[in-house]
């Protein structure tokens, strides 16, 4: 584990992505310490252009957009991470169970996975979000997580079922190890790198899902996220008012976050999967 | 029965099962709203209405449509019966317009926008990805990071930026809608030109993002194939490079077709939100309106239609895939 971390640091793609993400996290942690205002407080006129006092101008309610953006990035990252954890854990458990146990359980779980890969997850996301009355950002994150696990499950299953018949697993079985112990010590270490990569990708897609669903107006209540900022900009016709600062910074923030996560993933992929190195 | 015929029947069975589950979710999830959904919805939508007669009429329409006084099983049967006869209920927002009518007017716009955009983006992306993997060097160093960046831009982000740059600042393209609003849809040249002008920006924003994602996938697959033994062997045999490139392209293409099947749901979702940005008169924009007005029948009509379209697209791709991939035929032969 230590040595693979040392290799990772040498990957320029991974480091580039990681540094960008860390810079972003640093910004959202430090800025609120200096500017202790409430992001929802109205302090200016509607759609004031950026100047030295309001770094990114104001939105339709006259709120400081830079402060809103900082809080928006924070919520979006949180939602992405929670969704990523849920999606990865569910996918991992289902994939391991179906790949290791095999037989009828495998058939059943694979069928369920395939069905939920085909049904578009954002359709289920919309249906659940419409039906739930009080959505906090945590609830939104959990909904995103439980609708996006099938990809991970499918890949984990494929790898587990090929590992299951390897010699070292058979030896562990003959030695009388319990099933959980075999999975923990003989299977998980081999798919760990994949699981970490899947988690990074799930986080990125969680951030994108949150932004999409918030753009539709089904985002979390009582909070600011990047998608919600863009929803406000669209609902209150910021593009027509020419107020680019109301939506372009939020849009680019999403792109930067997902780009840095994808970069980290590509860097890891090239290290853990030497076959695709060019 | 032929080998391919068996493959079709098997696939059809699975897609039918998936469809049943999609329909069930579409029925069940909105009914999990706590309390009496009809009175909740009607009280929300009739806010500001003073005519108590209208309110009562609205209430009764939805009471009959939802049939919430009946047990859940019977409700589901009514729902299925309505579905089969093409009745998706009445819209709240545009009462008393039926949902099917609204959807029917939106479908041509959405299909006209998304089908060409996804196909064009997919094709260009695959060619670019293959070229990047094959040429390597500067070409790869430029295409890959650009594709990676474009791919991480959400569909609607690019749409918003394009809307601002090309429609608002430069005034090259119209801001919103599917055609000039003064025009009456006719089969004239001017109407067609107007549709095309409105079509360009949403089309381009979908194509660009699709190119990014597909190019990355194709580059990875091509590099994987280029490193395989048969390429080295062919090179040692002295086979021309262009011929080897053809082998590699064909082999790398197969997973890309499966990839298209798997990602088509996400693509359609992204493109629907793209429509909202341009107020394009398709399903996405209607869904946006429906969500703002809490128009449940229209929302669930939209989600059902989207799920159905994605299933159909997947089924079609699977049929094509079974036809062109020799391994599937071989696997079916072994089964026999």
C-alpha cells in the first residue's frame, strides 16, 4: 500500500488532479473564515456586475455570488462524496456476494444489476426526488448513491468471480478460513485499487447528478449547491439579463472539480492497469 | 430456430422484464407521497383559484384518475389498462389537456435533436480516439487532455456557456425555442431554416460533450488492442500499417458499441437538461415546467417515456451487436 502510494505521487496526471482538488478544498475551508457573512444575506442590488467588493457580482436577490459559490462547492463536494461512498459500498457488497457465492444468488443479483443498468438512473432519481417532501442535502446524496451502484457491482462481480478459482483462494478454503475472512484477506486486496478508482468516478458522477437534478428544480432544500445556483440563474433569467457571473463561474467550478477527479482516476488507471499505458 | 433468432428471443425476454420493473417503479414511487396525494396536489395547484366549482371539478378528475379509494393492486391494474390504451392522465399544469397530447407534440423535437447529436458525436469521438491512440505523439498529447476536459464538463454547462457566447454576446443564434415564435409551423423553406438555426446550438453542445467521452473510451480500447500480440505478430509478418489499423479499429469498436448501449441513458438525461437551457420545445423542457408546477401526471409521463426510449435504444443496439460480434454467435452455437 505504501509503495503504490509512492508510485502514485510520481504520476503527473494524478498529482495534477489531486493538487487542483486540494486547492479547491483549501479555498472553501479558508474563505469562510475571513468572510463570515451569511451567503443568503441580500447585500446589494440584483445582478450587479463583479467589482472589487463583490468578486463575482450579485445574483437576482442581490446576494454575494462568490460567497454563494464557495458554499455551493462545499455542498456539491459533500453530496458527491456521500453519494460516492453509498454507491461504492452497495456496488462492492452486491458484486462480492454475487461473484464469490455464485450459483442462484449470482444469477439473481446479476439480473437485478443488469436491469438497473438499463433503466436510466436519473429517471429513478427524479421519481424518488419528486416523491420525497423534505430533501436535505444528505437525503439527496443518499438517493444519488442508491441509484448509481450497478456499474461498480458489475465490475466487482467480474473481478471477484475470476479471483474465486485462483490457487491462493483455494488454499485459504482448504485451510478452513471463514468466508468473510477469505473475502477480506484473499479477494479484497486484489480489487482494492479498482474500488478506489470506482469511488473517485462515483464521486464525480455524484456531483454531476446533483447538479442535474438541482437544475431541474429537484435539489436539496435550504442549502446552496452549484446546481442550485444554476437553477436560480435559469429560473430568474440571468442569461437574458446578460449576467454571466450568475452561472458561468458555477458551471466552470463543476467542470474543474469533475476534471480533477477524472485526472486522478486516469493517473491511477495508468499505474494499476499497465496494459493501457501508451 | 436460428442461432440469432434465439439470441433475439432471449434479449427480448430480458428487456420485457426490465420494462415491467420500470413501469412498476413509475407507478409506485409517486404514490409513496405521504397522505392523500390528490388533495395535496389539488390544493397546491388551485392556490389562487377562487371558483369553487372548478376546484371541485379538478379534484374529481384526479380522484377518478388516481383511483386512490381502491386498493393498491386494483390501482395498478387500472394504471396498466390506461397505459395500454395510451392514456397517461390529465396534466395539472395545462388542465384539461391530456398528458399524451403534450408528449406527442414534444417527442419529434427531442428525437430530432438527440438522435443525430448522439450518433454524430459518437462517430467523431471514436475516430478521434482511434487516431489519438494510433498516431501518439503531439496528436495524442493534445486530443486526450482536451477530450478529458470536455468530457468532465456537464452537458448543460457547455450549453449555458454556448448560449451566453454565441446567442447573447455574438448574437449569431437565437436565444431559445425551436423556431421563431411569430411563425406558424408549415412546410416552407423559411420555417425549416428557422428550425435549423434554433437547432444548431443545442445540437453542438450535445455533440461536443459526446465526442469527449467517446474519444477517451476509444483511445483506451485502441491502446489496449495496439499492445496485444496479434498486432506485433502482424507487424513482424510485414503487413501494411493501414491494414493493421483496420484490425485494431474493428476490435476496439465492439466494446464501444456496448459502451454506447450502457451510456445512452446518461446521455439522454444530459441532453434533456440541455433542452432546458435553450427552452427547446422537447421532453426536457416540459419536464422542467412540470416539476415547477408539481404536475405529477406530466412528470411521470415524461419519466415513463424516457425509460421506454432508452430501453428501446438499448434493445436495438443489442440486436446490432449480436449481429456483428462473431463471439456472440459462437457462444450461441456452443449452447446448442
